């Protein structure tokens, strides 16, 4: 598949890294900064073109006439929209994906039609990050909460602690502990290494456990792995940028929210947008300010400024001063693991959250959702099964008879409105939403072929 990425910023570079690792993809990156492109080309097997992402001649040099997908990820919404328009009008590019940051554009849905601005998929990293933080606040104690089947099923990552009812016991005991619910442990990471759990696998303290369950049963399963925490009431947000304001708007109806912004004029504008949240002018890394605002009584402190260094410092300070849980927005992937091993509870990576939206539209087969996990090493995928037993490798077959790649397991199916947790004798039917956990994403091509119908992909 020929993929043209416009913009080599944080999100664009991350997309190039993930997509170029798959042998079937030919990736070209366009940017106006030759030094950034040289650095990318030194690290990745890609082609680069220097120039303005929306100029027809630049797109032609980049191979837009042969591209299967154009992914416009520059820092300018307007450049991304014009680039997709040029790709559609001049080069007839089949799929056009654009990063749109401004809520004013995202909310104007009638703009994005083939007769107006022909963008097939709009991605807002700010909106995706905000939704991700909301889920973490809704389920305190979780380190990741991922939606499938329009929210009917959720895959949750939690770290086992000694207060978990199942810790120190075999996984097979889970059914006895919660007999009237359906859920499954999808994977366990111990010491950074993946274990595919079996009935006799014993959960140990410190394990990172991924489990999948119906939305209504999430808290029951969490209590099996760690002590349930009190619901979040008080939230402090550091940074009044797009993400900070979106999060404050989303939480202010149900939580006590304070937002700290350095710029007085920006703080004034934000205060007019918010209804209940309190806006404070100041530096989130100012110890006196945090003490005055009783940061020791805060359930969650979210550092969401544009500076990851400021986010790390303010989150560490808030934790030292007594905040129950601290989160920090981290752009550099190399920092994420380093930060989470210290005093910061959760490092939020916009690239990690955003890349799944791109991968869902690049995957062959009818893939409707992809979540990138473990800094890109693993993936959770929702694919729709099509065909019949005669022309499909999954439809009409029991799960134990499907030839899955090593490190891959089907963990749940959604059939109409019914959630079916995967067991060996479950038979896949056409139009089932199949949820798959892969500990090794390098096997993705083999998995895609399983969902192939006949000789062509759906």
C-alpha cells in the first residue's frame, strides 16, 4: 500500500514509524524542513520530499497520483484540508485522512463531503487524548481503558496489587469469583515480557493485566486484580490549551475542576468558555500556588501544557505535595516508560493514542478499530468477519480451529447487541465483530489474511 504522509511533526513522525515497519507499506513523508526529513530517513525505510504539503507540484513529486492513502498531519488545519482537496481533485486519491484540531471545524460536519471538502476521515488528537483521560478518570486504578463495538466492550489495563482478590491465585478461579459476569484476561505483562495467560497461570503482584469485559462489569473485574479506588471528585488541570479546555468542559458537570493557566489573557478567555470550573492564573509548578489550592486534597492532577518538561516537573511536584494520582502529557515516546517508572502514575502519549485511528484505515480487511499498546509492540484490533465457511478462514469455525499467529488470541465477539467472551468452542458467524489481542504486531499481515474473503480483501 502506498501511503503519503504530509507533515513530519510529532504525530506525522510517529505515523511514519509505525506504518513503515510493515513490509506491505511504501511510505513517503512530505515536510518543509529538510533536517527533520534527513533524520527520519536515517532511522526509517521511507522516501522523503521537501516542500509545502498542499502544493500540487510537491504532491506530484511525492507520488500522489499513485498513492492509496493521503494522511495530512501538518500543524495547520487549513493546509491539511487544502491538501486533501488537491489530492482528490487533481490525483483522485481514494482515501484522504486529515488532522483537524479546531473544534469549530470538527463540529461543522456538513463541510466534509465529497462535494465540499473531500476528507474521508478526520482525526483530532486533542479530542482523542481528552476522551482517553476521561476514561481513566471514570475508572480510577486503570492505566488504559479502550473501547470496542461502540463502547459495549472495554479492554482495561490494570496493575495487580496485593489487595486484588485474584492475586496469588490461578486465572481459572476467576469464574468462581464472579460467576454471573462474562470477562476474560487477554494478556499479562510481567517484567515487561508478555505472557499469554492459561487457566493455571497465577497472577502476581506487579503484573500488568489486560482484561476484556462488558462495560457494566468493568469494576467487578478490576476489584479482582486490585483494590477499587474511590470515585474521582476533585481534578486540577495544568494548562489551558485545546486539551486542557476540552477536558475541563467534559468534567465540570460531574467533578470539582480547577484549571491553571499562565497567560492572564488566555485565562480570561477560558473562564468565559467554562461554566463551573475555576480558572487560576499562575504557574502549575509553583509550590505556593499548589499548596494554596490544597493540591494534597486532589484526586487527579493532569499536567497538559505544551511543554512536556513543565508537565513532568509540575506532576512530580503535585505528587510530592500529596495529590492522589498524577498524569502528564508526554510527546516523546522515549520518555513515557522512563516517566511511568518514577513518581508519575500515568504518562499520556498523544502519538500512541492517535496512531490507532490511522492504523484502522490502513489495515486490510474490514478493520473498524485499532489500539496501539505497549509503545507499538502490541495491538488490540476489532475486525468484522465476512463470508461463509467456504470462502473465509474464520466464519463458521470454532475459535480453537482458527490458525492464529503465535502471540495472538481472540478475546471477545460482539454479535448484534450480544457480548460473547471467547471460549474454545465459540463459532464465529458472518458480521461478528471479532476483538483480537496481539502481543507481537509483526504478525499483523498473517492476521489480516485470516479475515480475507476468497482472493480479495473486503
